[in-house]
């Protein structure tokens, strides 16, 4: 829905040659209260479907092109608004449900946070560094083992592929020889 408001600084009479000094203000979208109910959604979709059918039937009529394009634009906007409204409503409901579900968990974590620190052991900085070094070394060794195993599998597959290609070539040569003998 658009409302036109004239500019108060230009109160003189406008002619067809002069541009109008009016501006268009968009009003906020109104949402349908029970949009997620199947009856409401179905009725809205059926209205849009009927409009779509009418527009498709008018495609070969001699109606004004601007009016026809305007109707299509209006239908696209209505469809977009419906999808936006359904999307917004669903997202709000999902967010509320997620907050409701996670709120008790966060409350428990907030209560236990100071207690967790009291039960952690204290290690010297040098021990942390050596542990990190050992863990890093183990991770590197495992990565190297995995890389070597992958390379071995790849080599095996390449070897088998070459053997199969050689066998197919031998069979093709044998078949060609047999064909030559028969002719």
C-alpha cells in the first residue's frame, strides 16, 4: 500500500511538462495473525493460484502491457511477502524453542563455572610445553603413517590398473589375430 504525500515547499500548480514533487512512502507490512495455520496458508496460496491462472490466460489478450506487467509484479510481491511472513514467523518460533531448550543448560554452566577451576590440576609451564611437544609429535607421526598408507594404496591401485590395461590389450591383440585368420 503506497501513500503519496506532496512536498509543502512546492505548492504551485504543476502542468504535464513539469515533474511532480510527490514522494511515495511505504507503509509497514501487515502480517496475518494465524499465518501458519494450514487453512490460512491454503486460502492465500489458492488466491495466488487463481490470480496466476488469470494472468496466464491473459497472455495473448490485447490488454495494456503496463497493466499486465503491473499485475505480474503485484503477484510476485504478494508471493514474496507471504513467503517472508511465513519465514519470519517460523524463524521466530524456532528461535524461541531453541532458547527455551538451551536456557537450562546455560544456567547450569554459569553456576558451575567457578567450581570447575577449583578441580583443575596445576602444572608448571615447562610441563605444558613438553606435553604440547609430545602431542604434536604424535599427531605428526600419525599423519605421516596415514599419508604413507594412502600412498601405498594409491600405488597398489595404479599397479592393478596397469595390469588390467595390459591384460585387455593382450585380449584385444589376440582377438585381432583371430579376426585376421578368419578372413
